[in-house]
């Protein structure tokens, strides 16, 4: 498989990308990560970009994410909000997991908000849905559909029993 080549090919699997826990708040528009590729205090940020950034990008497709390498001696993350405000997060001398947990706590949506959004997404108010938990129990309740055979008999020429077996019971 060609997608399983390169360094750490697990990062390209859908299961790995969906396992990310960092869903950024709606007000965030740009996430900018500045780090240097050399140095001890930059290693955690470098690992964060390698391991966790694909998950963050997958979970937040509407947010622009920038990585700027070798432009600053100390690593930091700058967050731009739609209101024009900025937040600066110092990630110097932290490992990738500490950075990830800190970002979840500071700029990520809480578990409660994510659960509410999931419930709202699964809401069954679409008129095309029918079943137990929907407005309509059966497709026959939709105007223009064939009524249920239990309440109104279907014409015999519509039933396969009479059509395919050539039964002449009209």
C-alpha cells in the first residue's frame, strides 16, 4: 500500500486521525505554531507537530493551521480569534503530550459541549426520516406514498404473488 510508506505511516490512517481529542472552539480562526527544528527546548513542539497536528487538522477542517520553522529561538503557539484578539501560548521545554493536554484545556471545547453538539447533529427532525424516534412511524404517512397494506388493501396487480404466478383472482 503506497500510503503506508514513510516515517510513522500510522499517522495516515483514518482510525488514528479520528482518535484526536482536540476540537478547537468556534471563535478560533488561525492557529500558528512557531518552533525551531534544532534544540532541546524545541523537541516537544517538533514531536507535537509530527504526531498530533494531523489529528488537529482532521478534527478542525475550518481552521487555518500554520507551522513556521526556524523563525524564532523559542517555541510558542499563537491563536487568532475572529474578534481580532490573540492568545500566545508558551510551549518551551514541554513534551508533546503536555502541549496537547494544555491545548485541550485552554483552547479546546469541553466534553460537555462536544456531547451537546453530537446530540444536536443526530437530531431526528429531518422530514425524510421515519421510524420509532421520528415524527412519522412509517413511510406510508408521508403524502404521496402508497398506504400500508394493513390499513388499505393494495391492488392485486401491484403484488408480486399475483403478477409472477399469473393468478387470475380479481
